[in-house]
């Protein structure tokens, strides 16, 4: 029985079993930081590519290079086929996060401004905390709930600061809400899968399933690639390689080493980093409201991760 239990543990968990907890925690924090930086940069790339690609084509165009990179790495690492016990979580990740979430968010942002989209989509970490406390029995610490509340207030300020002032479309809001719910359910489903399969396996096979789900948009992608400028195409490739292949793998790695609720709260760093990238790369003016919102996001994440010694 002991041998069978050991065989079900993901390879990366076996490698880290004899390492000090502090070293493992540092690796998880580094992985989370890579995820946050890459996902924040994705907003800049999506702005560049969104003018030339429809929502479904952009999702498929992002997933194809991601799957190519993940496939090569999996072959080199000899990741192998995930155990049967991991497949429910992998299917949920592929269908909901790589499929529904990406298409719904791309589509929703065509009907609402970035600020409104950020406020609606960031309901996701709140849903993750509630679902993980209920389904995964992780519990809800006061510091976690307080941190989420503070960060969400920061997201609202960033959303107001980046809003164009136009009336949001009901369709756009509902699509962004669908993206948030899909993302939350996928994260809570992914957590148990990581007990049986490695982060690379869960991400690679989830990406493959998401790619299959988005294949109906292949015709749009081919026609739009022919007309799109090189900068837009490069943005799509970038989205596939870094915010998808790299960031989703580092996310899964970090998620396997902490609670789903705490990882969900960590994503509140994304709006703060996005504001800074918008200033550094796009030359966007940083208003005091956006700066205050970013500061609240940072403070909220710090509070959510605080534990009494």
C-alpha cells in the first residue's frame, strides 16, 4: 500500500519531499511571481492583438504555440500520461480555463472597457475562496477574507481609473462574469489533480483539451492571420508562449504547494503590475486613483498571505 501511495504522488512532489519547507516555499513564491508578471503583460499583448483577431481566433491562436512549447518540454522531460485520478481536474481545466474563460474574456472585452472587465473578472478570487473553503475544506482565515476584500477594493479603484466612461454592455458584463466563474471552478478542480499529476502534465493536457475545444475557430484564425500585421501576430505568439505555456505551468506548480484560496488572492497583484506595465510600455499616464488602487491590491495580497507565527 505504501508503494502504491508513493506512485500516485506527482514526480515533482517526490523530488521536493526531502527539501526544507522554506526552500520549497521560496520556489512556490518565485513561480507565483512569474505567473503574475506574465499574466499582467498579457493585457498589453491582448490590446495589440484584439484589433485584428476575433475572440475565438485569438484564443486558438494563443493555445496553438502554447501547446507546441508544452509538448516539446513534456517530451524532453518525459512527463508521460497523467494518472486516471488526475483526469477530472485536467478536463475541467482544459474545458473551462483554456476554453470557455479565454473565449468569453476576449469576447467580453469587445463590449466593455478594460476597467469594467477587470472589476467583473476579479470576482474570480472571491469565488475561489468560497468554493475551496466549501469543496476542498481549506477553511477561510480572517486574514485571507480581509485581504481579498482590500484587494477587491483596489481592483474597483483601478477599474474606475481605467474606465472610458461608456455605458457597459449587459452582454459584455455577462461574458466577463462567465469568464470569472469558469476560472474559479477550474482552479478549484485543478487543485485535486495536482495531487496525482505534475504541474507540467496538468497544464499540457489541459491546454491540449482547450485547443481541441477551440478548433471550430480555425477557419477564422487562418483568414485573420493572412490579413493581420506582423505585430499583432507576434503578440498572439507571445501570449501563447509566456502568459499561457510558462505562466500556467508556474501557476500549477505554485498551486500544488499552497491553498487554492491563497493562490487566487495572489492574482490580485495582476492589476497593480498591469498599471505599471501600461505606464512603462504604453506610456499611459498613471492617475492617483490607479496608483491608490494598485497599492490596495498589493496591501490586500500581503494581508491575505499573512499568518501568525
